[in-house]
């Protein structure tokens, strides 16, 4: 039985890391596209400002991936998901 629990925890951790990496990859791809689009419109400074703000809005959540992933690992280790499944 403990081996089954450990396998489930390892799977949950692996899925959490995969989700975080996918989230970061998609956000960073969006940032790259936005930065590229800024370089295409040098004659419209107001649009550059708007795209710069959008770039920050899209890119800033990537900075919080590590603390959220750490919190998720603590939830997995603490068995919170297993306890919630009983109800």
C-alpha cells in the first residue's frame, strides 16, 4: 500500500512539473511574439506602449511559478489531495 501512495505522489509531482513547464513555455512564447510585434511598428509609439504593457501582463506570472510549484509539492506530500478524495 505505501508503494502505491508513493507512486501516486510521484505521478502527481511529475504532472505538476509538466503543467508548470507548459505554462511557462506558452507564456514565454507569447512574450516573444509580443516583443517581435513591437519591433514591427516603430512609427506607432502609443501601440508600442500598449504592447509593452501587455508583454508585462503576460510575462509576470512566470515569475511566480517556482513558489506555486513548491506549494503544490507541499500539498502532495501532506496528502491534502488524498484526504479531500475521501469526502
